[in-house]
C-alpha cells in the first residue's frame, strides 16, 4: 500500500515544502516484510515496457526534496519507492499513518542482486578502488557484472556506457540527488526493460569501505549514530543539523495536517 495522505494544500511559497513532502510520501509503498519488495519488483517489471526505477526514501531524501521541486518530482516518478529509516517512520506516525516495516535499502539491495544471479548487472558509483572491490564482492555472490563506472561522471556517460549492452539490473551508488537524475535519464534512454536501483552508499558497504553497524545498534535504531561516529567530518551536518531540521519540518507538517482536519 502507499501512504494515504489527506488533501494537499494550495501551493504557495510557504506550502511548497509541505507539498513536496506529501507528494513524496504519497508515492511511498508501506510494506510489512521484505518478500513484498521482491513481489512488487517482479510484478512491476513483468508488465513494464521500459526500465523501472526502484528508490528508497529516508529523512535525508525528505529534506533534500523539501525545497527542491525538481528532485522531489524526479524521486516521486520512481516506479517503486520504499520507506527506509526511523525518521520517515516517525513522520508517518505523526501524520497518523502506520509506517509498517522498514525496507532498508542497504539490507535489501544485496538480496535483490543475489536474485539476479547469472544475469547481467551494471554497477555505477563510488570511486576506485572501492568500485572494483564492490564488483568482486557482488561477483562472489554470483553476480555477472558486465559494466562499471565511478560515480563522478557526467550523466550522459552512463547512458553511453550501456550502449550495446543487454543489462538486467543497474545499481547506482552515487548518493542523492545525482543518482536519481541518472536513473531517470537511463530509464528514458535504455530500450530494454530492466531494473534500476538507487542504492546510495551500497557500493561502499559492499566494498567494505564502511562497516555496517552491529546488529544491536540496528535493532535500537541507532545505525545513523554508528555511521556518524565513523565519519564525523562528512556526516555530522546531515545527522545532527539535518536531524533537527527534519524534526522541525515533521512537526510543522503534522500541525498543518491537524489544522486541515
């Protein structure tokens, strides 16, 4: 099911952030378990005549989309969007919506890749030597990687890299908002139906560049803190300043929704 949101406000400069967030959440599939993710991908691809884009929305995505209509629209146009992280769960609960299960992309994508064992896969993102290490890691899981490219090229370069190749799965590990733009471009230019995954830092995780948080940290919903401890210089703004801004934004949306009701 997708998030069931109430009527959207008439768009003004003040209402724009609320509209972007509500649009994004209204396209987010709220599921109970990971098996439903596979079912939705398989069902959507089976009838698709073009590549399908699979994305995940977390608190960082919400804040990027908040005042960026172009990014919000691009992400919302994904064929499938799943909830990722405690931040969006809290926001949905504040809106009176059951967030259901957490379909964490970092956990899900390796399972999806394994389901494509023996089929052709492209990996675009991160930098060397991590890209090669991620390729080797996926290869040990049975992936047949036919194309790779680092995540710092012009979007058109990824289209050209896939010319003449018959790929079944494309994993993008460039981070937001670049990967969503690249995914949209690939979906327009690739003729053969395939699945494009917006994977964030998945290639870095697969390469062992960043370790996953221990299970107990993840069970306590503290993986964000573990990551910030490992990379304080890069992530403190996102998780501390961004976290405060996200909570304030969520509270404003919840108050607005209650007033409308």
